[in-house]
């Protein structure tokens, strides 16, 4: 698979238990009580069979919208696009440091 719309956007989700998730997707919507993140990709029929295809482009059968993640809205406290990471890997807005990042690099 290859991204059609360029590199996907970076999203931060803070869960109600305080966990911070980082996702890369073109966008999201709320579908049946869940945040559904997706990306527009060019994929072979075989690759499409291994992904959850949400929509298809009528003019090009290899251009599809695939699900990246789905989380119940009740489990999410906050969703926002994340700006470029700071030197320690944390979001430069209000997010806590992401696990695995190393301060002082």
C-alpha cells in the first residue's frame, strides 16, 4: 500500500485512563459511537483483502479509504492534530511525554 494524499497527519488521543495514543491518518469521523481514523491509499486487490476498506474511488479500483483505528468515543477524553514533535518527542501543545521518548536528545 502507498499513501495517496501524501504523508498522513499525526493525531494524539488522550484516553480517559490517561493513556496517550499517537496515530497517523488522513482524518477521522465519528461512526456508530466510535472515532474511526482512516487513510486514502493505493492498494492491490490482495492488500485490500487484508485491510478494512471503508470506501472506494469509482474511477480507480486500487484507490481506497482504509481504516487505521477505531476507538469508542466513551473511552476518549481528547482528540487533536499534533504539531511537529518537540526534541523529547512530546507534543508541543499540551500532551504529556510519549512513552519511549528520550528527553535531552
